[in-house]
């Protein structure tokens, strides 16, 4: 009998994510917890050492900040982290399944880097600020989603379904409108990330190969996938033996087939599936 516990469901859902998306969300979560630990036990705010400093001298002498800032979030605002990860999860999965993990990582980090550099360059005459958050990279993924699936309806709170191109376009328009309104939102990073995602996707549509991320990094991201484990049975004689029903065997076989299909999608995209694989995916996706 299948184990329908909450913990098992979470683990299975996490393992079912595409490789790159799963790794990015996991790393963001690990760093977010690490920020609390360092601050609570050592009084160290990691943002001061890993956040994006818009002072160009600091950026040149400490270049790692243009990457590490993407994995930091405000400790005083949990929703900053949650909403970034939710948007990434909602829109990142189909993007990675269409582009593949290496091209997805190029879009993600390319957008984040573009947002950081634009913020630094346009802040030369402004007061130096410290920027943290995955928002620039997430905006790039959202733009990629809107370009790949422009008419996909998105449900927003208290609103009717709106096509993805209008949702993403509206969010970008809001950042432009409130660009000089002050506050704690790094709108230049958002806009730079959106621009980076747009330019990379245009290059992709013109035939440019986005799989620039080294293959060994793709392998490392796959290592973060939880290894499949046997689901506990109800009628155990001892720790080395349990009763296995026909339903258990059938479910294990179906899960193995589903994992193979999802792996193929993550590597080559949905269009690479055969008609039989698409049919099987549709049948398995309807089962609980």
C-alpha cells in the first residue's frame, strides 16, 4: 500500500522537480537557513559579505557578489523568500522541461547577472545600496515562460485567468512605474533580469545554443536528487522483511517508468517524447 504521508509526498514532489530547478530551490533554502544560523549564533549578517554592493569599486574587487546575492533573502521578510521560490517553481518547471537543464541555468544566472550589472552601472551617481534576492533571476525565468507559453492562463488572487504574457508584462510595467518611488524593492534588478531573460530567449529563438553551463555542474545538480527508497509496508515481520502486494509492484514499475520519462523531458524537452511516452505520461499523471 502506498505511503500517503505528508513527508513522503513532499519528498516525492521535490524529487520529481527538474534537476536544475530542484537544485536552485534547494540551495536558496539552505542559504536562507544558513543566514539565520550565522546571525543567531555568531552575530554575522551574510548580506554584508555576499550581497550585491552597488559601489562599482566593491563590485570589481569582490566580483563573487554578483552571483552570491541571488541566493540571499531578507531575514526580516519571510515572504521575500517564499514568493521568489513560488514564482520560480510555478514558471521554472515548464521552462526547464522545454529548454533542458543547462539552457535553463543559463537563463537563470544570465538574468541574475544582467540585473546585477545594470543596477551597478546605473547606480554610479546614486547612493550605494546593498541588494539581495533571487528576484532578478526569477524575472528572467518569468519572461522566458511568457515567451515560450504566452497564452497560458494564470490564476491570480481574486482575478479571472489572465494570459502569461499579460501577467509578466504587467509586473514589469509596475516596476517601471514605481522605479523612482524608493522603498526596499530593487526594481532595477527586476528590470535588468527581465531584459536578460528576454535577450537570451531571443537569441535562443534565433538558433543560439544556450547550454553554456558546464556539464559537470549539471551532474552536480543531479546529485541533489533524493535517491529512491522503498516505501514502508504496513505488515512488517522484521526490519529485513515486509509483505509486498501486487499493487506495490505495479506502483513501483509505474513510478520507474514515470521517472524515466521525466528524466528524458528534463534532458531533451517534452517534444522529444514519442507518442507512446506522451500517452503513458498522460495516463500516469491522472493517478494519485
